[in-house]
């Protein structure tokens, strides 16, 4: 945490330095400063410039002024003011609003001064900024509009964003990563590669897979299903709607704000589209009696849920209204919790290694102790569940952090964050430990003692959602999928029309072996057909000419390794099937 605190304080300090530089350039009596926090990768400050208009072209002079002023920022001076003193010092309406709120909460009103600049602030700064901030480790990024306090009824302010890291090298790394991320944008590549489409008429946040994208989704579904079936999971199918009462029982209707609007049928019965699958799976568990010998019982399903996400938060495949989950619910005894979590981690590691996700971290989300009313269950139950997850992480020698207030309303959870090929973090797997919903749904088993006992539930997803996972994979691979996932695995390209018959033989042979092939026997020049294979990031292509026909062999060309040796048709099939099976 020390490094994170230092970076937070550095960024917060630079937000003040930004405000000071803007005041010196545009005059403090002509502008109105509001507030400027530290954020991920940097900082910002919201400013009312009055009639003055600024743009990205003005950032360099502000940035230069920040660097010029930085040597004067030697030490911080904190001062506590009463409400009257604070209101006399800060004259603009934004600071006055903040001061009144702080006073109403009974909190201290403090100012911090550095380099001759004073701002209303709670603290959290880097000591001796002139000594501890590398002047090349920050950069102003862009200008944007922002409503005061995020409320569109308020005045639009000018927000200046900055990037900041501990070193120039870290800053450069982030900027290069961001540029690379633009090239890999899954929305851009998804369109270029013909993977998915989002129609305005269908609706925002409702992506539709095109044939090539659907191949990827189907391959992923079949893959994760087989892995789970090998571990004893039983797959089920549930409807996409349910009576409102199901979600009242589970608590989602009162505590989950992304439920879709209620639908009413001709008899006045109220239904809701499912935003999660667990209540349906609970009813499947309760459909028949269970013994301790039946447990663990693992119910699995790849199924779509529907969430009423805000339009401003929708983002391609990464944030959608319909998401297909690789959802599982483990119904287990108390003495099986740790072994079951270990089994889940084993599955997770096996799956992630296949995609090259080997660098991951563990976050344990617990409830907010200051807002216990948001959660189901007693203090004892929550402490027990949270301790189990922490002890499981320790037992498996996993490094973890505690995220307060991030638990689900019915139980704490483990979230797994992975790093992709360019170093960005993504949250994927979730393991939620639930002692509360079994009580709501009276889910029991008959123990060895012949008495009824309550089950424990683990809510688990490895991919999270297929939409989000596919979006991540598109960017992780930059659209160049491994052979087993590629919509088209091999393209056969005859040089001239008289080569079409042999090319068709190769094409048919590939199809007979369930290898996804494409035959480019249309009119067109060879260079254009090869270029098309490269642009579509097809793993292999085969150019058929006189030499290949005479030798009754093929020359295989690889997207990743260039031209390979001439091989027989039998060797071609063996090589491709081996690579597909290995998922390398």
C-alpha cells in the first residue's frame, strides 16, 4: 500500500500545482477553482473559466508553468479554519458550497498551502514536492467538459486532465501502452474482422455476433463446458424470465439497481428478465432432496442475463446489457469449502494459462462495516465467510488485497485480476461465498447424522461474461487469434484457374477433418488474396501453384512464422490437428 499511497499523494499534489499554474496564467480573480482529485493514472482539476475558452492547444503553456513553479513548492503548511474564516477566504460559490457541506457534517475545515498557493483540502500530499516529484514524470493530457459535482443540472466546467507517475519511464510506458491499446481497440478490430455488430435500431449495449464472432463464442463455450464436465459439473438450462417474487425472495429486487423493468402478462402476473442465474439454480437444487453424499453438487450453465446498465457506461463488448455468463453454483458442506475453492483455483489457472494470462492478482471483497444495513446476514456469518476466504488465499500462498465495501450483498467474494499482453489489468473470475441465500431459500441436505443441515453456496464464473472476455481477447491478441479460436483457420489460394481443382481437394480434406477453411478461387490477383489473408489475421494460408500440384504436396505459410517447408497433405492435417488440440 505504501507505493499506492505515495502515488496517490503525488497525483493529488500535482492537481494543486495545476490549479496554481492556471491561476497564474489566467488570473485568480478571473477564474473560479473548484476541486481536483487524484485518479487512476493521474489527476484532474475542474475550473470555471467564465467567458474564457481553453483547448488542448493551451496545455503546453500550463504544463510549462507547472514545471517552472515546482521548485518553489518546498513544504506544505496546514491550517484549520472555522466556517466563517473559510467563507471569508474563499469567495467563489463552488468553494462556499463545499465549505458549508463540510461544516454541516461537523468535520474540520482545513487549507493547505505550498509555493504560495492555498487551497481547500483534506490532505494527502507528497512531502517536499520540489524534491520528490520528477518534473518529467507528469504530463497534461486533455481538456474536457464536466458538470459541477457530476450533475447535468449544474454549470458545465472545464476539466483539465493530467497523467502522473513516479518516474518518466513509468509515464512513457503508460503513454506507449495507451497508444498500443488504441490500435487494439476491440470495437475497431471487431468491425474490421467481421466479429460483431451493434445496431442503433436493436439498441445500445446489445451486441450481435456475426458468423465469425459466433465461432469464437461457440469455441469458448464448448471449451469451458468440457473443462467443467471433466470436474463433475452438471449442466442445466433455465428460462430467461421469472416471477418477480423469485427476486424478492433473493433480495435482488430491493438491493440490485440494474434489474430490468417489470413486465406484466394479461393475467396481471409480474415477471422480470433475469439479471443473475442463482435464484433459478437454487430452485433447481430444491427440486429434489439431497444427502451429504450428493455434495459437492456443481450446477453449471452458459446463459445470458440482462442488466439495465446506464447508457453512458456501455462500451462495446466490455459493458453490455445482455451478457452470457459461464455461471456455476457449488452446493457444498462446510467442511468442503476450502477444498472446493482450491479446485476452482486449479481450473482458473489451467484456463488462464491457455490464453497466456499468467500474471494475476487476488482481491478479497468484504462488506462496508459502516453500512451493514446494505447486506444480508449477521455479523457472525460475515466474519466467518470473510475469514474463510482470507485463510484460503493464505493456504494457497496467494498474494491478496482487501477491498472494503465491494462484497455482494449476500456474501464476500474473491475477484481475480489478470494482465493482458500489453500490461493492462482486467477483472475476470469471481468466487462468492454465500451463507445467506441458503437461508432465504431453505436449501438443506440430510447429514450423516440423519438430520437436516444447511448447504453453503459458492457462486463462480471463470470467464465472467463471454462478451467481456471476447472483447479482452480481441485486444489481448490484437485480433490475431490462436489457431483453435480463429474463425478461419486456413485459407487456400490457387494461383490461376487451372489450380482450382487441386485447391478444392485440399479445401475438402480440411473440411473433412473439421478444420475451418476458406477457398479463394474467385477471380483476382494472387497478391490481393494473400494480403486479404494477412489483413484478416488468418493463422495459415496455402498458395497452390504448378510446383505443389506436380509434387502432390502443399507449401504452408504462417501468419506468425512466415513460409514453412513443403509438406504432404497427411502431414498438413496432422500438424493442424495437433496445434488445435494443444491450444498453443
